[in-house]
C-alpha cells in the first residue's frame, strides 16, 4: 500500500522502513548464516544495522570514505552502532573502496554487499569493482547490490530522478548516472565470473509531498531553485521514491566450476 508523507518529521522514519524491507531481502538472498560480510559505501549504516540484526552470527567489515558530501556520517554510524549494540560485530574502515579491496585476501569473504553505492561510481569503476568483489568472495559466496531504479514508472519518480541527477538542480551531480541500468549490472556480474544472477524489484510505495518535500530535497543536496521551479507539482503531487533494484550473483563452488570446465572441454573434443 502506498504511503504518502507530508510531515517533514516522518520522512526519516519512512525511509528507515524502506531499509528494513531491503534488509529482509538481503538476508534472504545472502543465506550464509556465518562468516564475514563486507559492505562498501556503508554511509551511516542505513542498511548495515537492519541486516546485522537479521544475521546475528555474521561479522561485518564496512567501508566508506566518509568524505565530501558525506563528511560527518562516520560519527552518525558510530553512534548508531553503539545504540544497536553492534560495535563488536561491525568493524568500520575509513578508506576508498578500491584501495581497501586491493588489500583484502582472495577467497576470504562470505559476501560483499552495497546499497546505493553503485550510483556513486561510473561504468569503468563498476567493472573493476565487481571483479574485485569476485576475487575476495570465497567459492560459494555472494555479492548483492541494491540501488534505486533509474527507470521511472511515473512522473513523480521521474521528477525525483531529475532532482538528484541533473547538475542544474543537484549540488552533488553523479559521475555518470542516477543509478546504472539493472541489465548493465547483470552483464558486468557475469563478465566478472558470477553465476546464478538474480534481479529483484521492490516498489518503494513511498510518496513525499507538501512540506516534507522541501526538507527531503534539502537532505539530498538539491538546490532551492528546483523547489521554486516545480513548487505546485511538489506540493500537490509530490515525489515518489523509485523502485528498489536488488541484483545478486554467486561465485560457484570450486566443484561446480571444475565440472563446468570439464563439460566444456569434453564438448570441445
Ligand atoms: C548514497 S550513500 C549510500 C549510503 C548507504 N549505504 C545507504 O544505503 O543509504 C553512498 C556512500 O558511498 C560512499 N562512497 C562514495 N565514494 C566512495 C569511495 N570511493 N569509497 C568508499 N565509499 C565511497 C559515500 O561516502 C556514501 O556514504
């Protein structure tokens, strides 16, 4: 059921519920009950905390630069981890994702995950990132990435994508996209070596309008000029959070990849 928020004080809670829904899907897809999960671009732990609660026997290494527009999130993350009593299971690294991944041993993680991190990089980085995910994940391990769909289903979603990606409106324009197309992520996962690739969509069912829009746009670094330009539409119709896309892929166990190789060789004779 669609939720319409017009009270600025309710936006944060409504957004937290989005992450609770997402985290249920992550924990279902991850399956692994133990082991270490790495999260790239953890921010203030929007996904980390609900996922860690659902996977009480996993340990987490979470990575973020906590820089630029995100300066200050490290303090919020530490506070949230303390409140959730997760300090002992979640280790925080302040680092660039690629430098950090290069430092990790091969085959050592049960999984590498991210949420809303792919919007931060471009197509060249996406390919390097997913290759590194494949290298550090152990055979049988998983990678899961969620992001807001770049494909709008209606004018409210289109307006939200426009606000967050057009340099005319946003103070922090993306490098290449609002989010990558799901099909691109799928093809890059396959190229990196992942198999058993799945894409899922969860409707946000969240409309933000009236007074709540202005504070929401402010928190997303959108200029006031956007508000002035679309005021009537924002007040009456509002913005809708696009659908969440969750793309996952598994690294085959060595047994499965050996038998696949054998099949290929036999077929080639
Ligand atoms: C949109 S936020 C997502 C935060 C959170 N995961 C969520 O789902 O809301 C993107 C995060 O990626 C981080 N980030 C951007 N570039 C990065 C890089 N090169 N290395 C590590 N983290 C980076 C930012 O600091 C920010 O916290």
